[in-house]
């Protein structure tokens, strides 16, 4: 089973700042099959990125994903008020099981 | 537009059973794999179970194997999760999620979830 470790646990930033979140896998993720999800308080998760770097339908271009093998990142170029949320990475290259990271909370500084 | 609506959650005693449903609309349900994912209060996401588009393959997390059963009725566009021998640690919001493909990929749409509380 691939274990995903996200860092930092919490990111405290101001609107307009750049956010970079990290996701490290315990072994190489096949085909870079890594996704990122956003979850706002009290809501269901929403797909942001798949295939490590492909934005999902309707996702603003301030969200970008990069990385390969065991090291991945999600960057939000300029934080908007609606971007403060919890972000999860997930691998689907060696499934089952589908595994998630523990999440990174992006909070308002 | 894709819509997934879960139901069937509630309060159940340890050792009890519960059946969750997920009504799907806005896409060709019979052509896509489906998942259940749960989230314990204040915790992260945990994948629970997956079923292929035609129901031929099913996979479970070790934490629920032998106790939970995933199934689907493609004629009624509905996904199910039968949960038996429930434990306190099964307390969570349960989400159904649509797979991007028929055989297991990433999750492109999620329902709003249904809360299951296991408590005496």
C-alpha cells in the first residue's frame, strides 16, 4: 500500500499570496496517477487536479500541480478568499487500495 | 449535471447494521465504477470500497473487509453499501463518489455525504 505524507499540516497565508503544498509517496506512483482534492468546511471534496498536473473541468488556472514518482506539489498562485480549505492528495496508480494523504489546511493568516 | 445523493445514515448500536444508498443522475451510471469514501469527525478521507461499472469486481479497505458489502443496481442508477457488525470506529460521514472510468481511476464527482454514528 502506498502511503502519502502531506506537508505542511497547516499553511497560514494571506489572500493574494502564493501557496505551495507537498505530497510525498512511500513508493513511486505509477504513471504519476496522483490527484488533488479541495474540501471546504461542511462540504464534499472537489477534484482539482488529476494525473499530477491536469486541471479538472472548471478549475481556475491559479491552481497547478506538478511532480513525478514520489514527490508532488500543488500550487495556488494567488490565494482567493474561497481557496481557504483543506487539500488532499490521492494516488490511484497502485489501487486497490486508493489512498489519501492526511491533508493540508490552508488558513487565513 | 452529475448528481449523487446519499441516504440511509443514522444512529446505530455497536454490532448493528445499516444500508446506505446513493442515487445517481446526470450521467450513464452503468458505464462507470463507483466508490464509497468515509471521513470520521475531524479526520481525513478514507477509501472504503469500489465496484466496477458492471459489478463484476469489488474491492474493500482492510478495515471493512468481511463486514461491508458494496453493490449496485444499474437499472435504478443506485449504489449501495451494506454495513454489518458496526463498530464505534465506523462513525463517519460516508460519501459516494463516481470514478472517472469504468474500472478504477480518480474520483471526479462526490455526493454530499450521509452521517453514520455508531454508539450505544
